[in-house]
């Protein structure tokens, strides 16, 4: 019983530490908040709970962040690709931080997400990692591309985002 309580507390601590990552992954697939965003957010939190007991114990810091991102992104990809986002879930809202509350979000951040939504899938993945302050070394491990390639892609993405922003003005 004590181990189960300890596991739950460790999980809640993990969710609080990576709350923004959870939101970004959900927003990556459903940029406009709404019911699907909420459902995906809940599915991701549930999947993270299911994967949590199998988390390698030695992970911390950037390695832990890479593990969390990989678990969340792979699950979200599978759910959205297979259109298996179900609408009957066990909600953990009582114990989890309010992940969907972004009412205090800066309008510039909202604009950035609107622009990122217009990018190709592979570029959105890179931008998500970049926004999470993931080092390029870890991005290369997650995405399976070399650091120089990712740096070049990021420069091109930034230029594309600037151009898209000008077009929308």
C-alpha cells in the first residue's frame, strides 16, 4: 500500500514537472483548444501513468524529459493516426494540476501556435522540442537526425515562421 502511494506521488510530481510538455504535445495535435484537446490531454496523462512503472529508475533531468516526451508523443501519434481518441475516460482531474487552463497565456504565444500549426508535421515536432528547451543533442536522439541537420532545419523553420507571420499581418 505504501509503495502504491509512493508511486502515485512520484507520478503526480512527474506530471507537475512536465505539465508544459503534456500541454504542448496535446496542442501539437489539436492546436485549437476544445473537447478533443481535453480528451487527448487526459489520454496522455493516463498513458503516462501506465508507462510510469516501467520508467528506468536512473533517468533524471534531460534524460527524463526525453523519456516523457517520447512516451507522450508516440501515444498521441498513435491515438490521432488511428482515430482512437475515446470519449469515455477515467478522469484524474481531482489529483492532477489543471493542465488545460491556459487562460493566462500571452497572445504572442497563441499567435506562435497558430503559425506552428501551418508547418509540416516533422517541423512541428522539432519546434515542440525546441519550445521545451530540449538540447539539440537530445532532439537528435528523439528524432533520429544529426544535430547539424536539426540546426539547419530549425533555421529554415524560423525563417518560415517569420514569413508566415508577415503574411498574416
